[in-house]
C-alpha cells in the first residue's frame, strides 16, 4: 500500500495557482526525489505533506493527501500529530539557539512524549547515533548547537526530527548550504535512513536525485510532468520536457 | 557659478554633520553639570530617608520617592502583562484583517496623545467615574494606559526579531503554536521585552501631567499605606517646591531634581547593560 497518496491536489497562494492537480503515490521505505526548476512548486508540494504550509496566510487547498489511508486535509485532523509523524528538514540548518542536547530533546519534552530523564537521554543518544553525529559530539552535548559546523547542524536537525519518531521524513534541499564533501556525507545518511523511514527529498541537484533516490518526480510550473523510477527518468523519460531538463537543456 | 573644490566640500559637510551630532551631547552635559553642581550639597542620608519639615524647606523627600516608586511599580505591574500579551497576539496570531488594522491604528494614536490629556482622562474615568479618588491606583492606571503603546511596540519588535525559522522548526516537530511561543519565541524575545520595559519605567518615573490630577498631592504627612492613598511624587514635588513655596533653599530644589534624574538614569543604565549582556549571549 502506498504510504503517501496525493490525489487531485491543488494549492493556491491567494489567487496564484501554485500546485495544479497533482497525483503521486509515494511508496514506503524508499527515497523519492522531487526535481524541477526554481518556482515549479516542488517545495510547496513537500511542505503540503505535513501541512507546515498552513502557517502561511492566504493559502488554500483542494484535493487529498492520504497518509496510511487517511486524508491529512480532513477536518478534525490533529496537525500537530501529523507533523510529528511527518518530519521535515529545511534548506538552511535551523537548530534552536540552545544546547545540542536540548535541541534533540525539545520535541520529546514539549510534546510530553517522554519526561523521564533516562528515557530522554536514551532517545537523544539513539537519535544522534542514527545521524552519525554521536561520536563527534558526545562530550559536548551541553554546548550550544550553533557552535557546530553547518553539516553537523543539519545532522542535528535530522536527529531532532528522528527523536519524535516520525514515519516519513521530508527533506527540502537539505544540502543546498553545504559543501560537496558534506553533501556527500548527508546523502550517505539518507540512503541509510531509508530502511527505517519513507523519505521525500526536494533537490536542485540532478546528480543528487540520481544518486540517492529510487523514484523521481519532475515538476514544471506547478504541474507534475512525470513520475517514475529514477533510472527511467534519467535515462529514458517518456516526456520531452523531462528529457530536456535532466539533460540540462533548460532549467 | 562658483565651483567648490570637491575635497573641501567633503570636509565641510563632514564637519557640519559631526557638529550637529555632537550638539546632542551638550544639553545632557549642561543639565547634569548644573544639577549636580547646585544639588549635590543637599544630598544626604537624611534627605533621602526622612519626612519634609518646616513647610518642605527642610528635612527629606522620602514620601515623594516612595510615592513615585509605588505609582511606577503599580503602573508597570498593570501595563507589562497586558502589553506583552497584546504584542504576542499582534505578532504571532493576528491575521491581516480589519480588526488588526484598527488595533494597530489605535496604538499609533494612543502613542501620540499629549500626556496632559491622559491626566484629564484619568481624572474623568478612574478618579471620578470609578470613584478611585486621587490615589496611587488611579495614577498607575493612567500611566499604564499612556505606556501601553510603547510596551506593545517594543515587545512586538523583540518578538519580530526572533527568526522565523525557529518557529517553523518548532511547529514542524508537532509542537503547538502556543508551546512554540512559550518555549521558543518568548525566551528569545525576553531581553528585548525587558529592555523596553525598563526604558518605559524610566520614562514614566519622570511624568508629571498624568499624575498631577490623578495621584499626586501637595503634601501628605505620612508614608503611603494602601494603593488608595494620595501620595507625594517626585516630579510634582519638584514643581511645587520650585514654584509654590517662597524662600525655598535652592540646593533642596536641585537636590530633588538630582534624585529624580538619578532614578531615571539608573533605569536607563540597567536597560543598556541588560541589552549589551543579552546581545553578547545571543548567538544567531
């Protein structure tokens, strides 16, 4: 069964029709990449999945996004619960200006998922190990998260998401502020994480999509042009626009 | 047409601007100098801690100091929570609709009302209509209305300076809006809010017109007992002793001004130190 089913989904910023009738089925425990030129709506689509878009004024949507069979846009859906289940990592690492430990523990404590210190400690350690950050920072957990390098900060942000036990992780151009070596390491992390989580990544970087994803969606001007296995999109796409874009003729 | 040498005109305009900016320091220094020179001799432990004697020409100004402190602390206790809550609403919740625009317009207008009008308003509403009488509480309520727009504006700026990405990150972890405000936005905005609050304390400590008709008395022979008491207040006391009492020793007048000035300057210094301290600690 598809983990995320997007059905006839439309999104408007006031009068601007930003997403036009999107239909995609995103499979479980795979990495799905969303690519396309700037302004094509790929980030908007990603942010619609956990409804973090809701905080923007003047947005309205039609259609459905079903996660595990239930529509997240139904009335009475607890958005906070949804967002806990569908974590997101943003373009720029955005750790809170508090300690490394407190960053990871934040969601646990505030959402009252865990309050016993031993449980919180354990989860923090596990989450930091999952993002391969533990060994580097285990002796400075009480230091400010802003003292870390950008790559470490981005890993920390992923750990912060993992700590509240989501099933889906959305990544919005997670490497765009990192250097190529750091990018490579975050990509390796994504490949490792896909065993446990369903991952959707928006990226500008074609090679990245090719390297990390199983499926790729190509978007253009708010529309989904093509969605298929990554290999097919990059070697033998069925639409001409896709071919033009992945071969670098435009975009 | 006369052509100026560009280098010369550059120097001239630099000089002009520099002098204009430096002029701002002059009045401060002159005021400080005159007040300290004439008033320092009046300052003593007794002056600060005893009741006025012989028609206020001798003795101390303790009731006026306590009166000002009690009016100001009551005013802050009223205006700070309301102002901060209003700022949170406007900055974090309010949609850009008619109500919000009316509230914002009201705040701007409230800030522009002359202080004597607040005094008359306080007299009409708190003293007469609500029958609070001329009292600490009536004066404090009047001052708190006057200070509300300042508190709201400075608090809003402080809230606004907290990066949007912090809110986004917190909400995306499934943390509710209010919890995000409580755990992320407010702690990071607190330094700015406090600085604004301290500065407004400094400002209202010296206000005369609003308390003239609502709280201050010419002379009260005892220290304030309750918030329904009339009190003496430093700015009003200063006005009285410098205009209404014949044969007033000059150094007592200047000494009183010095005490008022010191209270205001101490507050401002605390605000400045707090701002420097928090700015250093801020890491984004």
